[in-house]
């Protein structure tokens, strides 16, 4: 009983210190504890809900930016290990292994400086975001603040910038092109290099097609199991 009490007390202390650290690190205009999605939607021009965004675009963004998004607690241990190995090999900070939640944390609460201190704060904010908000809320906010290039922040502004239409009207091919931009907006910007943009679009379309095939195969397997029962 004493061991259990000590363990619970230890966890409580960690949680309290963790929250104190997050509060101390927050220098932005947003408050992580007070209906963050409403704060962001009120502040961001042309904010759109997740329901207004095409399924192909949502699937593509998750697939290329953070394929384990729906399974991790805000950070991806596998991506972190991979990034750490690259950084050690390069002898400098080159990769961060950031998840969608971490990228949202950076955009809302932190600077873009590539420092270890910022990465620790980013990690702390990401973990807290995951405890307070659903994956859908996090993805929706992310899609409305992420930079797509050419001065366009958010999917609605990016859709209007590159295709002159609302995001809800995007085709699969257009969604694929848009989803490929956040990784390197200056390289894949179609207004600067249509060749690079098309190459990236093709890569994203292949990812989408593979996911569709896997989904169909899974559906057929479930149908066979249902019939056999």
C-alpha cells in the first residue's frame, strides 16, 4: 500500500511540474487550457472545419506528415530515434522527428528556432495538447495554421492561392499537390517550379493509391469473415 501511495504521489508531482513547465513556456497569445480550437478559429482568417476539408486531403496530409498520427501520444518514438541518429551522424541538429501535434505546438506557442530547448518545450506542449483535445481537433487546427508557401497559411487560403477555389471543391489530384507542400514549401511551390510540384504530387498520389488498395483488401477480408460466420 505504501509503495502504491509513493508511486501515485510521484506521478502527481510529475504532472504538476509538467503543467508548471508548460505554463512557464507559453509566451503566445493562445491559452492551451481554454478552448484552444475556438481561440484559433476566431483568430485565423478563413478558418475551415474538418468536415469542409476533402477526405483525400486529410488522408494525404497524415500519410506524408505523420503516418502514425492516430496512434501516438503527441510524439513518435520511432521518428525521434531516427532523427536522433541523423543528428548524431551529421554532428548537428538537422532533423526533429516532429509529429503533427508537435508542429501545431510550434506554430501556436513557440518560435521556429532549431534548438534543444525549443524541442523540449514543443514536446511538452504536444503531450498536453493530446490530453486536452481529440485527434480531430488537433488535425483541424493544424490544417488551418500550417504554412503551404507563397504567403498562404491554412488549407483554405492555400486552396484559393494555388487553385482559386474553396478547399471543399478540391479534386484528389489537387489535394495531393496541396498535401505535398508543407514539407518544403519553397521547393514544391507550383508558382515557382511546376516540375517540382508535379513530382511531389505524383509521390503523394502513389501513397493515396496504396492506402486505398489496402483499405479495399481489408474490406474484402472483413466481408469474407462476416460471411463465414
